[in-house]
């Protein structure tokens, strides 16, 4: 699995788990109000899980961007030094 596919895979899994939970609750023999409460709780849990996963992915992406910025800055600095040395030689 490529890294670009990870967010989509996590989202697909979370969505499938949420749908499965709702279907299981609908098929369970419970009273209407109790069933609706269970559905609301399950949906809220799924939303919280997706938010948590999104925050984690955002943090990871920011780390990758920060590392890339550092590499670009290092390359620019090396280029400036090489240009200055070539200009003075």
C-alpha cells in the first residue's frame, strides 16, 4: 500500500465500521428510543474517531512539510555558498 492511499483507506474503514454499527443496531431487538440513542452514540463515536484520525494525519503531514522545507532551505544555502565561492574564485 502506498502512503498516498493511507488516508483514503482509514476513511473507508471508519465509514464501513460506522455503517456496520448502524446496521447491527437496526437489526437488534430494542425499543425505538433506546435504538435511536444507540445510533446517535455510534455515529458520535465514529465522528470522533474520524476527527482524531484527521488530526493525526494533519500532524504527520505537517512534519513531512517541515522536513521538506528544511531540505529545501539547506539546498538553497548550499547553492548560495557555491555561487559565492565561484564568484570569488
